[in-house]
C-alpha cells in the first residue's frame, strides 16, 4: 500500500490594499472643524485579513484611542469599515488605519490631520483711553484676543456713532467730532469663525465746557 498526501502552500507576498473610503467626513487633510467627533471610513481589498487597526493620536503624538478589528470581527468579504470617535476635546489630532494580512504583509492609509475647535476665543485686554475727552481729541481703542486651539483670525471694531462701518486696524481711533456718550465694540473671531465681543464707552464733551473727568467706563462680554 502506498500512502500519499497533498500539501498546499499558499504564497502571499502582496500587501493588502487600503485607502480612506468615499463618504469620509474628513476627506481633506489638515481640516479645521467645529465639532467634537472624528469619523473615519476606509476601503480595503484583502481576503486573508488578520488585523485592521484604527489609530487616533492627539497633539502630543501619544495614542488617544485605538480600535482593532480581527478576522473574527467581520466577514472576509466586507470591503469597508468605519469608526466614529466622539466626545473629543479641542485639539489637533491625526489618524491612520493599518492593515495586516495572514502572511504578515502590512499596509497603511498614512496619517491625516484634523483640528477640532468648539470653543470661542477670549478677549484678554480691551481699553478705550482716555474715557472722557473734549471734541477733537484722540481716543485710542486697543483690543487683544486669544484662542488656544485654532488661533485668532480677525479683530474688528464698530463704533455706535457709525455702526455700519467695520474697522480692522488695531489700535482704533473712533471719531470725536460730536459730543455725547458713545461705545466701541470689539469682536474677535478665531479661524473657525467663533466670535466673542466686548464694548467700551467713552464721553466726548464740548471744548471749554469745564472738562472734568469721570465719564465712566462700562464693559460687557457676549458671544453669538
């Protein structure tokens, strides 16, 4: 009697194919968005998947979250898979998806970067001085804003005397030709358009009316 046996050896030296899939909310690399979640969708081609891993990193480069799928987690004929990281803090993030097949061939989507920013900027300093002048004298308004995540993009001034005109030069010198009490409002916006505003008041008096000081200063903060 002759015993025979057949041994089948499968040689696989091709790396799996993987790419960010259609419908990905983050198609654009270096995207800035006002939300607290990141959705990642990938398409891949591999019949002998061993591990598919989603990586999310924070601004310091450390791994923030990792989701791993093995071949026991999904049918092998699946060609798309996605994750949605939610409840994330404002920060710079990067993400990538790596795939390994049963022969230990590897591939990666490569990293994409995204900035999450849901927070309004702040006004760290705003003054209009002096707060009481005679007509024709100079008032100087200086407004400084800050935004820790995306940065300040625009600072504007609007005077109550001429509310249809927006000024973008800092410092700003409102008109003092007419007497009365007026306000100047400073609005700071970050790179995603989040605003914060503050108003300062000042008094313009008739020259030779006795001058004096006082005038008073009021300040208010509000956001939209």
